[in-house]
C-alpha cells in the first residue's frame, strides 16, 4: 500500500488527551482517515502495527544545554505528518515484551 494523504477537509483538529510520551506522539485517526488507509474494522487494542510516514519539518530549534545530561545543544523538532501507511507486520517481527502500552 502506498502512502495516503492525512489532510482533513474541515481544517479542524480533533481534541486529544495528554500523553506521558509528550504531545504529538499519539496519533488519532478519524473515520475518513481510517477508511483512506483501508482500515474497515477496529484493530484489537494492544495489537502492533507498522507505520510509514512522510512529514515536513515545521519548526526546528537548538538551544544551549539545559539539563546537563549530554554535550551539545538541545534540539527540538516539530514534524507535520502529511502522508502515512498503516499495516500489520509479519509474524514474529516484534517482541511484544518490549512494548510499553
């Protein structure tokens, strides 16, 4: 399957809940986006999927080291995902014991 555009027609982003992984690391797909990706039935919670995505760098910053845990500047990026693909991996591809739900 090829990458599919994730642009919404209404220009409105759906509200998202806070995440311990930080803003933007959890993707919420609406019905039209799932349909575009060929997802016709809900996937089982906890199942593993592969993502391929295209994004552009919307913002990039570098600042002096703030926390002292490494050398060099702290770098932050804002990536806007524009196209993506979702598929289930081949059997045995992931070790589920290494996953953090």
